[in-house]
C-alpha cells in the first residue's frame, strides 16, 4: 500500500490533467486570450507550457503554477510603481 501512494505522489501529468485554456481561465484571473498569448509569445523569457490538439490548446494546473512562480521574478519594484501609476490614471 505504501508503494502505491508514493507512486501516486510522484506520477507525471497525464491526459486527465489536461484542461483547455477556457477552463484554465475560470481558475485564474486571466482571460483565455491572455493565456493563449502566454503560451504563444510568453511573458518575458517564460512561456506557459501547452499542448495543441487540432485547434484546441491544452495546459495543466501545474504548468500554470510553474509559469506564475517563474513570472514573479519579472515583477520588480519599478514595475509595481508603473502599474500603480496606470491604475491611478483610470
């Protein structure tokens, strides 16, 4: 039994873990268009991992979590100040 549970913890993402960008958008504050852009163009030097099946783009929750953690290093205090200035103008 202990062997099965340790295997479950270390298993690689499978087909059941894949979600569409629209589904992923429901679980994040980003739109599916933003997720598409992060897959195709990236943010800084990081891209969101995805799989294309026909015209459908799929990703995983784990890939989104990794992308967010990698992207956090791009947010410097200067970027935060610029963002706050833009919010005040609107």
